[in-house]
C-alpha cells in the first residue's frame, strides 16, 4: 500500500475513534480540510457524505464498537488478522468426495 494511501486511511480512521458525537463530526471536518488543498474532490466527497459517515454517532457511544462494521467478512478479518488476505475464514464443510 502506498504511503499516501496509508496516511489517508489513518487520517480517516481518526474520525471513528473520537469519544463523543460532537468530536466525531468535528474530526470529519478537520480531516476533510486536511485533504482540501491537495485533494479537493476527496474533501467534497467527505463533506457530502458527512451525515452517512457519522450516522453511528447518533447512538450511545457504548454501542459504537458493535456497529462499526456491519460487514461480517470485515468482522472475521478483524477477529482473525493472522489469516492471509483472500483465505477462507471458515472451513469448507462441503463433502467433495464421490462415492
């Protein structure tokens, strides 16, 4: 992964690690402004999606971790970081033998 991509990803992740809803929304503005000069389209995209990106902040903070990812594959990846990318997380239980 190129350094810029890692930096961008790290910056965007800071939005989701803020302790309060107000700080979540404020951090999104900060990150969008950080990208603004060099990547105006990224800034516009983040601001346009602000309500969707920060929707989780309408819930109580104790629920945020549970709703961070609604994608079951992302959850499996997070629970099993030792798996190589693309490897099946669950064993194949189909019978492949013929009788």
